[in-house]
C-alpha cells in the first residue's frame, strides 16, 4: 500500500515522520511532495528511506492514499491540477487542511472518490495526536483503514462533519493552549524559586499524573480536584484565586474565539 503526502511542512512532515515509524507502511512506500528543496532535505535527513521529492507529483497517479497537507487556499488548485482523473475508483483522498469541507472536496475531486477531512494536532509526530475524521463516499473498509492510519499515530475518531470545527478547536488548537498553561506554570515555579528545568520537569510530570488518574479512574476532573482540596487548605486558596482571575472563563473564551475563527 502506497501513500503520498502533498506538503512536507509542520503537519505533513509530522505525519510522514510518524508513519515511517509505524508498521502500516514501509518508509519506501511513503512519498512526501514538497515545494521547497529545503523541506525535502529535512525529511530525507530524518529517514533516507522516505521518498521525499520536490515539485514531482507523479506518485499521485499510483498512490492508494493521498494526504493533502497544504495551506487551505492551495487545496482547490492542487486537486484540479494534479488529482483530477487519477484513480477515482480506488484512491482515498484525505485533507488535513483546516476549514475545507467535504462538499468542497467533492466539487473539486469528483463524486467517485472516497474523501476525508481529518484534523490531527502536531503531536502526531510522536504518535500522540487526537485526530477527528469525517468522510464521504467511503466504504466501511475504507473507514477502518483511515481510522487505523491515524489510530497508529495517537487516537482517532470518526465524527459527523458538523462536529469537525469544535473538534479542531478543542484538540488541534487546544494543544497550543496546553503548552501555554505549561509555560505559565513554569514561570510561576521559577518565581517561587525553582530553576526553569526543574519547574518544567515538575509541571510535565504533574500533568502526566493528572491524565493517568483520569484515565485509570474514569472520573470527572472535578472529582479529582475534590480529592486534593481540603477545607481552608492551600490548594483551594490557589484555585479560588485563579477563578477570581478568570481562569475557566479565559479557557472557554479562547476555545470559542478559535472556533469562530
């Protein structure tokens, strides 16, 4: 099975690197098409067996799966110039470009293709993405295949298209929000007297522990909060101060702002 990824930037490159370390594809069956030679060299430097090329779209004619990982405004021209008429009865086309709908993909690529919109986040590079996927003109076998591909790179879920926007906000934008919390907690730790590296190690391990508790116990986050806080204790004082500063409201407003684009 061969896969061609058009666009070796942040997302396309991350997908290629992640897939090259999975068992689903041999590295030599993964082609990454770049516009710039510097990106080609970067991907080849990661794994010389990957088929990284510059400006050569010939692999699209024989690929079983095509992943479109270019800027949203480039998707239409790319499909019309390089995909029209190529293996429409068998080829799976997956767009990871934000804001592109299945209706648009079908208009540009035709009604006879299996079409998907998938929204991973950058943790796909380390096989820890949360990827939401919606499809059109696809069989159950094709759905399973696409879920297996992204499932090998983290967790993947098939959803209705109407939920793809909120899912993008929560998980694709959300990873940046998580990084910003980590940075803020680190800065607080440094102000309290910890060296930056120790502060970062502490924050990261604390988050790992929080995630492990939620997954192991199947509990709601507030249940775990209640286990930490005691009457008149230091934790509830800190939590209340964060709420006075608008912590929960800021997170929700940030998500809504990203969702409204």
